[in-house]
């Protein structure tokens, strides 16, 4: 026995260590899963930022391609270092068409502005661009909500010069060519134009240059003769509609209209679409990752619970083995103790018969017999409790069982003048008849001991379902406090002075052996109810 107890202690210590290790591993696994999820989230954020920057870089590269294309177009339209605004503006408008491009797809280019050396607009097409914004002029680009404005994505001046020193000049349109010279338009100045004081030429609304009216101080009523162009003006190489300008004015015009840079406004819809598509993909990946991590966590939790249950089962199995060994030893000891008690009881009977003349000795012998009977009854109940229950189910009529246990306890019922009522509804159940009779006998005896003189007890059998029944034993005694209703089924727990504390424990043992349930409830307005439920009905 000592060796077995030592082994049990070692086994319990081993299980405790295993349980502690498993709890540590469980916490470590949860921490690792949380770390994996955070790593996945950080990776997705990093990738989303990378995709966004890549989309922005692609849009910037697109602006370089547009600038190179524009430079090639300008070189194709250029003649002797000059290009007419009438020929360039349709090309710019076609490139900045916000509806569709040549491939019938939405155009990324929204606006184009050609700049001179002083970053002043020379020609433009598309949406109006605010060049006074310091962010654009200093940083070279500005990201708006739906647009990207870039200044000088390439050096347009160096592209157009092809290594030469002369820049490309954008000439005004041929709207006011003199009569007899090649050109188009009317020679007269439009009546709604006002001359710009201090300058003989000014740009029109379309960016063209018009010939001014009479100078200040002349007679407005006198017709001004049309200016004639000499042969020497034709030999200067100027366009016919600009040969009336002085050399200083012409040089100033060339400086102001020389192309050195450009500003592009691009739509950021492709960037927004790429970023939004990538965002949805990252969110979907995070959702899958979250589900995967959650599934692994749930699986690990189930494994942890299973392992914990296995540890508890091992503990319970070892405890059960130990209890069985103790139970067998106690039952054997109780069985062996009954033989000396029977001898003592027999000797006490002999002494009482031989000492009838001595009343003191007779009284002592009767007391010995009474105490021996009490100890023997307790030993019998203990042996009955420790005996394994083998259930042999048969069809049992509750009415028959109620009549038999009431007749068996008839003396106690009459002694306390108790009113006992039985109601069975002609129910037949599947149970071990002997064990069922013993369980109901203990419950009825417990009720008789609880009620006072003239109390009431009820035994009820009723259906609780199509295949189940319930048996109740009610009394109007003092009842059982709620905090002790689960304790009264334990061995040696009793409130009766003459009770052994094994009656209800044996009753619960029989109920559990059948697979039923027993509980103690309150019987309003007073008393207790012991209910056996989930009793199987006989077919």
C-alpha cells in the first residue's frame, strides 16, 4: 500500500508539471499568433505604401513621356527656329482633350502650359493652371485631390535647341497681315480692343498680336494712312505680319515668346484606381490572415482543452483506483468487524438472561445490545454504499413500488400520524426494481424524519416527456437551505440525530447508476422536494 501511494504521489507531481508546461506553451502560442498577425498587418501596410509610391512614380514617368512627345511635335512643326501659334495650339488642344485620346480612352493629360525663360505662360490648352502657387514653382509638383501639376518635367529648351544656341520661338498667329502680303485675317484692328499705352503690340484674347491704332495726341477724326512695308523690311527675315515692328520691339518679342519650359496637369485617377484596387486586395489578404490566425487559435484552444481534460481524466482515474482500493479495504474491515459485534451481542443476551435478579446488570446488558445494533446498522449501510451497483433494467410499475415502501414504513408513518398521498398515473418505467425500491425507501424515510407530528408527505410519478418520467417525494418539513442542497447527497452529511448520513448518498449512487438525475428543491410554502428526473418509460 505504501509503494502504491508513493507511486500515486509521483504520478500526481508529474501531471502537475505537465499541466504547468502546457499552460506556458498555450500562452506562448497565443503570443506567437498575435506576432504573426501583426507582422502580416505591417507587411500589408508596407506593400500598400510601396504600390502607392509606384503608381505615383508611374504617373511622373508618364509626364516625362508626354513632355518628350510634345518636344518631338514642336520640332516637327518648327521652321527656322520658329513655330506658328496657329499650328501649335490645335496640337496642344488635342493632347489636353479631357474626354478621349486617340485610343478612345480617358486622357491622363488635363492641361498644358508652355513657358518662357521668365516662367510666364506663352501658350496653353486645357484647364487653367495657377502658376502663382509657390508649392508648384519651388517643389516642381503639387498633388491635388484629383490632379497632379508638374513644372518642367524635362528641360524643354535644351530639347528644342538640339545643341544650338538659338531657342525655339512661338510666333503670334497671322491675324493682322498687311494687304498684299501672305497671311490671313483682317488688316484692321478690332474695334473692341484698346491699345496698351507704352507698347505698340499687345496679345489678343487668343494669344495673337494685333496692330495698334493711331498714337496718342493725333486727331482721331483724321484717317490714319495704312502703314506700308518697304523692301528692306522683307529682307530682314521677319514674318510679314511682324515687319512693321521696330528692331527693339521684335527682339523683346522673341525673348518673351522663346520656349524654355512647360507645365503639365495630369489626372490622378489611374493612381487612385491602382491604390484603391490594391487596398481592397490588402484588406482581403488581412481578412484571410485574420481568419487563419483565428482558426489556428481556436484549434489550439480545443487542443488545450482536450489536453486539460485528458490530464483531469488521468487524475480522476488514479483517484478512482485509489478510492476503489480504499473502498475494498474499508468494506473488508467493516465485514470483519461485524463478527465481533455479533459475538458481543450474543454474550450480552446471555448475561441479560442470567442476571434477571440484578436489575443494574440487566440494564447494562440491554444498553450494550442497543449500541451494538446501532454500530451494526451503520456497518450494514456502509457496506451497502461501498458495494458496486449493477443495474438490471426491467419494467417496473411505480404504483406497486409506492405501495410496498409505504407498507414497509407503515409503523413510522402511524407513529407520527403522517398523511401520505401517492399518485402514479399508472406509469411503468425501465429500472432495477430492487435498487429503485431502495432509493425511494431512503427518500421516504428521510421525509418521515424531516416532518413533524401530523405532517404531510406526497409521492408523485408523472410523465415529463414522450419517453421520460419524473418521480418526486414532497414534504412540509423545515426544508433544506439553498447553500446545503448540493451537500446533503455527500456521505455522512445529515441533520438528523439518529441518521447515519448515508441514506441520500446511497440514493444518489443508485440514481447515477441508472443514468438519471436527482436534485433537491424548495416546496412552497414550506418543505423540500426531492426529484428524480430523466427516468425512461417502458414501451
